[in-house]
C-alpha cells in the first residue's frame, strides 16, 4: 500500500552457526514491529495470493484516501463556519470586519464542497472506464439530488456564483432580544440573486419560493445531504474493494498479534547488514482499513442548535 516506509535496527549479533528466521526468511514477509523498535518478529513469507490482495488493497486505498481527506476538509470548514457564527452571536465578541470573515468561511466551505464533487466525479469516470462499466452513475446521482433537494440544488449553483460572480454572503443583520439575547441573521435577497445570478441559479426552486434565503440553516441542510447521501454513495462505490481489503488486513493483523499483543503489523521489504547490525525496511500495514481512511468522519451538531428542516422541499 502507499504507506510510509520506516527503518528499524536490530543490534544484537547472531552467534556462529546459529540461523535466525529474521535474517533468512524470504522477503517480502509479514512481521511484527515492537514499540519503539524494541522487537522485530517474523511471522511468515508472503504468498503470491497475499501479494495479489495487497496490490488490490493498494488500488482501492489510492482511490479512497484522497476523497476521504476531502470529506475531512469539508467537515473542518463546516465546523470553522459554525464556530465563527456562534462567536459572532456572542455580545462580548468584537470583530473588525465580520462580513469578510463570514465570506471567507462560507467561500472555503463551498469551494471544498465543489472540489469534492469534482474530484470524485473525475475519479469515478476514470475507474469505470478502466473496468468497462458505465461512467455516468455519479453525474446521474447528483442530478437526482438536485431534482429532489432544494438546498442541494441551491448551494451547487451558489458555489458557482460565489467562485465566479459574487461573494456568498449577501446581508448580515444583528438583533438583540430581551429574553433570547443576541441573534445573527445571514441572508440573501432573492431579488439580487435573480438579478445577478446565472441562468441555473435563477432557476433554483428556493428563489421562486422565498423572498429571503437565510444562509446558515439552508447550508446546514446542504451539509447533512453531503455527509449522508453523497458520503454513502461514494462509500458504496468503494465498498467492493474496501471490504475484502479490510478482511485481509484483519487476518494479517491477527497473525501478528498472536506473537505479541503490542506488535504492529508490517511488511518487511528489505534488510541490510552493517557489521553486527541489520537494518530493516518496512511498509506499515493498517490494522483497521476503515479507521485509517476516516470512513466515520462526522461532526455532531451543537446541543443548543435547533434541528434544521432538511426535508428538501421549499413548500
């Protein structure tokens, strides 16, 4: 797999006439690496079937790792926007230019959402063509989401507007309530988006249903669609490769752990002798493929925030 190569040293000399499996086992081999390099234990040489499964796992890892990182970036940008909006509603907070900061956070979020869809769209088509499958599945899925969910439709078009025409934050208003305290409203006037927006933006159902679009509640619904529907589609696409890879890595890990619970599974790929010392080259193996890829990325909503209505309809 595309994992970090590390080196460990084994300094004890092997007595004359004594053979040590760690020095004679054919490579590549499955091995266990102790904490801080305290122990290196050979399990067994890898079979041709092992190498074939490792290669298949490396392929799906190369496909999955970048898109999972992009989900992580999207989640971080969503959290940063939520945190800033909460700070803005704090009466004691002072910001020199809150409009610029809000635009920065919303633009970062929309750009990362756009990049994620674009990146996976290209990857999906490339992989489908490599295996001889129809390559329009992800495009069809996104079109269906736009047709069924008003928030997904709107923000897909707003991100294009924000990247090419105007800033994503239109208006900010601050209200001070006697009992509820300070509240912040970030909204767009529908009339301004219809006047300046692209043809596709003007056709969005939210614009025909609302005079004002409050940005954050609708963006929260958009984010939920991303982290549920889009995430599920992408993981389902990767699952035929991820599941066998996960089972295979679990089997290798179990073999290593049988020799020592604190051993970390590695593939020994090379060894070089320097005097009485050997230097080993390893590829680390993930013990849990899904955990390494961050498949369970999720940010819990704030306890004080009301659940948005994400039914997808503007009626």
